């Protein structure tokens, strides 16, 4: 068995990792750390793991070396301790935003402060298999992905890959998100009585995940507009862009099918009948799928490209485990087979 | 105009009071205090009041005398300052639990500590007009009502008033509640991601509001079992009890109709067709209604009596304003005319 | 008292009209028709009206002349009967889409069929007071407004009125909607188990309300992309557009303030602190407000303009009553004073 | 591989069965029938199965013999065709209510009509492994379980098994349910705008599942009171009963632990800290767990016993697959390993 530990196991990303790793056929989970829940059973914080494990949260100071070390801390921690972590895990997968951007100057621009370990940025591979599958096979250090960036990147991927996008025109991405995105800590606005029933456009411009879309999709003019809705898990990115002159719906089908065929967790949802005609995050809860859909206004070239994911899975822990599978030479879908529920 | 101020205006009860008093035809609101939101516009905390008032939250130390002083602080504050408050308001209406119980020993039994101003307990009238209308007309000091107690008391009222209850048999009341009941402060369990979708029986026995049911309904054997569900406003109390031998459905109709006829805010909901056949809190949001329904198993004498209310209205601020109307000789329904919404 | 009747009173728009008219100080409601609920009490269908009225739904064939006749039928009915209706009401306010567009050819283009009474189109005033206040004062026939069109039009109004919009650039409007928008009839997709928790982009292009935005805002390049979310009442329109070169945030403040000052039901929500910093439909349930907000990226000229409304109020019955007030020379806000609830 | 088919695959129970069987290691799914969705891909109705199967819904008339035939039709169908079905499957597992009750007279009493195949009732084993594990190993015909009955039966099981219940006292079970319980067809009351936010006590007495509790727990005086809440999947049964004189909390721990130890899908949830201290259905979505909790008032002997399940899993398809595992000699938990999600 390959050994793995998680630093920061009591948050939502850490909990989802624990769920996946505890049932992964090739992994033995050694430790999960948490300062705020030190000594508590993992299942007291993540009640879905009751009767699955007797593991207790341990002190980060007690960490022992493992084959794969997962970092699931709040943003800004990992870059200060990466040298130490590198001694604990020969392979490191970070779920936070510390090592997602390649360029220290770009990092500083978006995060408002200098990176604490800029020399490490280039050693990390951006952890989205749909973009970096080949590199991941040889990587030792893999970054996390922003959940909103992932939905946005995958909405754009078929267009960028097939070079169908008119990049002189800005890309507007409307991202709708559930409440688990803000993390387990919560804030005044996440109190149920305030957060229930919302349609709250909490950020019109400048969300940090925008930087990941610019970097990975090589687009300059792109904005993410964020709206919170009444849902726990899920992200829907609706990207508005312009295709090059002459691009028709059949070209789009070809581009989207190519991406779906190359990637086991990408599906096209574009039906003429039934209730579920377009990508929807609710049926993806717990799965690693990214569902893609699109509509083109052939007159104007306006394309609406849609991607739905579970923010804690494809947008965090699921992609991390998928990366691990690739890094260790296992089947890419191992431990990620859950198909999701209907109705839900 | 009659002047009124609110101590503790930034909580949910205080906010609902502000909504009601600002549109009350006979009231001029002078001050609303809040330490945590001092100096902020009232509408920044209670966004429904935007364009209604330019009032700002003030310091409790700056309070000036008014005709009616409302206390909307967390439990346990008012009893320590009641002497001082009595100098500020010739009439005082408290929304908290400080002056609900008549007997200091009973208070200590349920609240686990001695009352700080036991001599004041007897000066307060329990603030539910359906129980104490006549006394309220002459009262200067009126207590608040527990929202769960109110739903429970009104579910039992027709049975108690018509003496139909077999009191040798215990009364089990299942109370389902929304998230606004826990107050504006919130806690770990009120984070939307944890609180959404719940059916959480957080208290099987011993809820403090039980004491108010025992006191007001004169029943010894009664328990409240509390379950949180996914709703912001609303309480539904489903009381299970036993009627005296021979009591039939027609007797119940008579008893419930009598209560509905005497009380402008009590309605019977017991339909044979349509979607809304039974009392439901969702359609009561913002209203002062208490909707009652019942079913009797004539074979066993098992009665299920149901009461739905909005916990912030009939269960708090609405009853308080109704009491004020009675205390000041105004029409009981003044300022409480909102009928509620459908659908919602 | 002025008399009024409603044709089609059992739907959601009709129910909201009934709520408003029954409590309107100058109106006496004579009849509300419904074929499917003929003979039932109004409160059996709209349970919020229990104890408010003993009115029963009547047969449209029994309608008697009134001062104001409201039409709240499904789209496509009114145009076939308008001659007859004109004999029953000297003033007619339609909530449906039959008389919203001025140009029969434009109607045919968007609704896919010839209009049945094209000569009537020019006699109707588009029923949004924020756009046509002066004309409404002298109007006898007033059309309804599309709820999505209303949120979109009001999001654009300050920009169009102050001529700040770069119309060479397309306007993309992302509209998020609750489930009451689809009407009381429902469909397979509106079953709670399927409709709960959704983020469902059910229409990327071509929503019929687009035509109302084109007509009223005089923009050619505009699209509405519709996404259903888990909420009952409410629409949020997030409009993405480009301002003219040199337009700065201070120009926008001026333009938005002008609109808010001229219109009693328009508010600007743009706060730096607190939970409610941007327009949100949830706190507007039952109110006639349109809350506006905006953010400008001064570098690119990309503006995000936001409007939140209650689809059944400002987007339907509320605007209709506001129109009636103007048509009859009453204060514009009469009967529309409800401020909304917090929390909700 | 063992072959299986499903009659009635487009409903919610049928869909959940399909999800479980398609990923079951020992099962090959041959056919799933649906008249209303004939010829459609299974994933068009159950979108979680996209990219899992290319199976299409087939006509019941085309069914070929299989090893295990699952019946997932609406109640009342199977009893008319059981002779024919017995020729198609050597083992039959019914999810409907047709064969749950042993006594034809008792069936008639609760279902209001004579059973169409009374001679078959005794051939079926009641399909809850926690009650009939040994019999199931040798059974060819297994009935479904009512979801509300299952939550109720498992809430009572430790008390009944350890003979702690004072049966002279009635058992009141308050059952709270999500919207998937009413099936995929829906009705007027299941429209999202009407069903959202509900706390709707739709049945005070007489729910048909009561009969299964009487039969399986051997209690005479028992009532189920049903309340719909805003959730898609999940049932919580809160049973109020009286224990025999002298029974203490430690006796209950012993009784509940015994049941949890004997049954792989039963867990006790009774924590002193954390958010999840009591059984809650939301974290059970998609799992086969039944979580049990209890509180005893030692003074009065009043016990509150709680059971949470996913109505489509432990309350329907999950128990059916668990039965199949037992009937075929496979590990009881095969194909039922999903642990559920947190948060959700």
C-alpha cells in the first residue's frame, strides 16, 4: 500500500480527501492533522466517515514521512512550510492556492503580496489532468485548482483547444456557487438565515481564480463574476464569448466531443428532451465529473459555454486524487467511481 | 404620537420590531441601540428598511425617556437593568425570557440560576394576548413570549379552555423550527453548508420554553421535542395528547372555533381539498397569525393539534406590538395587517 | 370606492393582485374569475388571504362592468377577447404578454405567430412606471411587463437614460430566477425533487422577454441568458455591457442616483460593509422595490449592472397596481407600502 | 455474472436500483422497462447514469428471464402479474407495497381493497435484513419495505428486541420526509413554489406504512404522523414511547449497541460535541445506513428514539440490494459501500 497523510484534514477539502483516500484501493491513510479538532475522531467532524475509520486528528508536529502528502490548509500556509513538507512527502499535492500560478509577479499582482517561496512555483504542475495529464505522470509537486477556475477553464477548454475563440473579444464568465465554497469556517454572511434563498453577486470583478483562467487558457481579457445561490455543493460557470467568423454549431460539437472523448470525467450534456438538458451541478455532488454544454448564436457568433462541477470534487479533492492516480501510474479513475445521485 | 425606543435593535427580534414600529400609525421611533453596530444605519443591518428610515443605531447610554420601551436583548440582560429601564419607559415590553415566569423558584429550576430581580417577576404580564388580553389593557410591564412556547400554547389553548384534555396523560409536543430562531449571531451549526437540508432533532427534552407551557397551560406532564428544518422563519408545533372520554370531533370544532372567533389573529386551517389543508408556517412569514388545525382518532382519543406561526412575529415582535396596542387602547391589529405571501 | 375585477385570479400573478387590491384603500374587488377553481373560496387557493375575504372564484361569463379590469390569464388569451373586455372595464391592465410589444411584426418575430388584435397594440402603454410615468397618467389600456424584462430594463435604465452605454458592444444579461416564474401550473421540471438545489441554465438565447428590452431600451444587441436557482420569488438580472470611453464610477453614481431619486420604488444598494452590500431579491419578497447596484472596471469599461426584484411584484402585480395608481391619480405608492422582511 | 432486470425503471426507486446494480460487481443488468420513457436512454431520465450505461428503457412485453427480477412499479401493479413475473425471475424482489403484509385481512383493512393474489403473501419475506436476515438467505420472494416504516421499525428495534418497551402505552412516531418520497410523478402540492420551505403535517393518522410497523414490531398502539419538510432525500422518524419501569439509560446503550453490532448498516449517533450529535438524514444521501439515537427521561420513562435513513436507499433500493446479496450468498454490503457526503 502507498501511504498518504493530509495536513489540514478538518476543512471541507480535507474532509473530501479523507473520504476518497479512505476508500481508495491503493492508499493507506496514516495521519490527518487539525489543530482546532486535535484528538477528536475524524468522524466527529466529518460524520459521513462514521464506522469507516477510527482515525483521530493529530498534531502537525507529529507528522511522519509518507509517500504522498496532501496539503489542505487555508491559503497562504503551505508556501511558508514547503521546504519542511518536502522532507515529509516525496510527492506533494496541495489543494490551496499557494502554488497555482507560475509567475511570482503575477502571483503578487493577484494575491497582493510577495510569494514566500517563489523558487518553488516552477516546480509545481497545475493540478488539472484535463490540461496537464502528460506532465502529471512525471510530477512530484502538484498544485491544487481553484474550483471556479476549474469550471471556467473546462468551459473554455474545447474552444481554446480547437482555436475557435475570437480573443479580441472579452470573455465574461458568470459563476454561480454553493455555500461549501467559502470553507468550513463560515462568516457573518454564511449564517443560514442570511445565506438561505440568496442570489448574491458578491464579486463583479477581480476574483483571484481569474488569474488561473488567464494562465491556463492564455486569455487576456477575461472576467469572473461570482454569484452565490442556495446550494451547498456545486459550481456552474456560464462563459460568454465570441467565436471566430464562420464557426458553426457543428464545429463546436466536434471540439466538445474531442475533449469529452479524451477525458474520462468530462461529459457533454446537450439534450432536446427531458428535465436534464444542460449541465447542472446538483447531480454531480460527490462525483468527479465536469459536465459541459454550449449554445451558439450563429448570427452574432456569441457562444454560451457551460460547465458544471462539484467544487469539492473536480474543483478540489477529486482532481487531487485524479492527479495522484496519474503520478503513481494507477488508472486515472481509481477511487473516483461514484456516479452521483438522482434525485437529489 | 407615542414615542418608543428599542434596546437591542440589531438582532432579529429587534429588527422585526423596527419594521413594525416604523410603519405603525401611532408610533414615533426615537432610538434603537446596538453596541456591535453603533453608528451604522439601521438599514445596513436590516436591509428591508432601506429608504424607510435614516435612523442609526445608538449607544444604550444615550437613551432618553420614551412612552414605550422595548427590550430586545439576549436573555439575561434585562433583569440586571430593569430598575434603570423603568425610569426610561413608563411602559416596558421585553422580548427576552427574563420576565416570562411568575415563580422565582420555577425560573431557577429551568434557567439554572437565581433570578436577578425576582421582585419584578410578579409585576410583568405574560405577553400573549390570546391568554391575557384583559390584563394587558392595564399592564405597564409585559414579558416576551417564547416562540416555541407560543406555538405550543396556542395548539393546546382550545383544548385547555374547553377542558377537553385528559391531563393524566402526558402531552408530547414536536416542534419544528427555522434557522432565525437561533438569533442573528449564529454558531458552528448554523453555517449554511451545515444547516441547509437538515432534519436535526437537537433537543429531545428540557427546552426552556417548556416552562412557559407548564405555567400558562397548567399542565404538568408536557415535553417539547425540538427539530430544526430547512427554513428561515417559522415554527410548527404538533401536539400529541389525549382527550377526555367521549370527546368527539364536533366538540373540537366548537372549541377551536371559539378561540378563532375571540382572537383576530387565530385562524383554523382544516380543509378537505387544495394544497394548503393544514397550518403551515411558510405562508405566515411576516404576519401575526397563528393557524390552528387538529385531527382526532376517536377510537383512542389521541388528538394531534397543530399550530403554525412566524417565530419572529406571533412568536416575538408581532405579539409584542399586539400587546402594545392593547396597553395603549388602540385597535389590537393596528400595524399588524400584513397578510403574508403566496407563493413563498 | 373604485371597483375592480380580475380575470384569471387563481394563478400566481392573479393571486398577488388579489392580495394587493383587497388591502388597497381605494379599491373594492368585485370578482375574480377562475375556471379551474370555480366556486372555491379565494383563500383555498391563496391561503394567505384566509380571514381577509369571503370572495369565491366566479365564471368569466358572469363578469359585470367595473372601473378597472385586470387581466391575469396565460399568454395568448387576452388578444382574442380584448374587444369584449373593453366593454367590461373602462380601464384595462393586462399582466400577460399580449400587448407589450408595439410593432405587430416584432411581435410575430418573437412569439412565432400573428397577433390576433394588432390594431390594439398601439393603444396600450407599456406598464412600467419608471419608463412611462407621464403617459400612464392618461392611459386607459396598460400592458403587463415581463419580469425578466423588468429586471433587465431597470438594470440598464440609468445607463441608457444618461447615455453612457457603448451600443456598438453587445449587452449580455444573465438572469437568475425563482420557481414562481414558471406559473402555478408547473411541469415535470418543477417537481420539487427535480427543481430543488438547481442551477439550471434553461435558456441561453431567445427568451421572449428579450424583445421588451430591445423595445424599451432601444438596444439592438442584447441577449438574456436564463438560469433557474433554488428560490420561489425573485429575479436577479446581472447585465454586462461596455460604457463609452471616459465614463468613470462617479458618472455612474450620478446616473443611478438620478433614477433612484425620480422613482419611489428604486433604491441603490452599494455598500462597503455588512452582509447586504448588493441588490438581492430575497429581501424584496412581497415588495415593489427594484434594487440597483453596479461595478465598473475603469480600465476596460466593462460595467456590471445589477437589478433585483420580486417577479410577482415589480415584475407583475406590483407594477400593475402602481400603474393603476397613476392612471387614477392616486399617490403612486398607495397599497404598495410593504417593506419586506429580514431575515427571510 | 448474475443477471437482473427491473420492471418500472423510470421512477425514483427504479433509478436508484439501476445506480446500484450497474456498479454491482456480480450483476449484469439486462433490461429496465418503462412505458412512459420507452426507447429513451436510461441516462436521459436518470442523468447521474450518463457515461455509465447505454441501456435504453424497454417494453415490459419484451422481458426475458433473468436470475433476479426487481419490481419497482407503483403500488397495486405487481399483485396482478405475479404469476407471470415468477416465470421471468427465479428470485423476485418487489419494491412496492404489494407483498409487505402477511395477512390478507390486514392488507384489506389498510389498503381498502382485497388483495389480488392473497395466496402469494405468505411466500414473501419482508425485505428488511435487520429483521429477517436468516430467512432472507433462503428466500426466493422478497417484499419491499415502506421507507417510513423502515425508519420507524429501526427506531423501535432495539427497544423491542431487548423487550424494554411498555406496550400498554401508545407509541407516537413523528416522521419527517423529503420530496422524493412522493415519487417521480409529482402532484399539485409538489410544485417547487408550493413545496419549498414547507413544514406540512400532511397526515396525522392512518398512513399505510403504520401497518408494517404493527406487523413487524408487534405493537398494537402505534401511530405515524407525517410531516413534509424542505429536503429531497431523507426520512427522520422520532418515536415517542414509554419504557418499562426501572429501565435506565445504560440499558438503552446496551440495547442499541447490540443492534448496531449485529448490523453493518446500523450506526449509533449520540455525541456530546460537534455539529452532528444526533441522527440526520442529510448526510445519509446515497448510503444504506440507518443512524440511530435516543434520549430517555428517566423520571417519566419517556423515551425519544430516532432513526435517520435515505428513503430511496435503506428505505427502498438499498435494502433491496442488501436482500439480494443475502439471497445469493454474497457479502451483505456488496455494492453498498458509498459512505455519503459532508457537507451536503
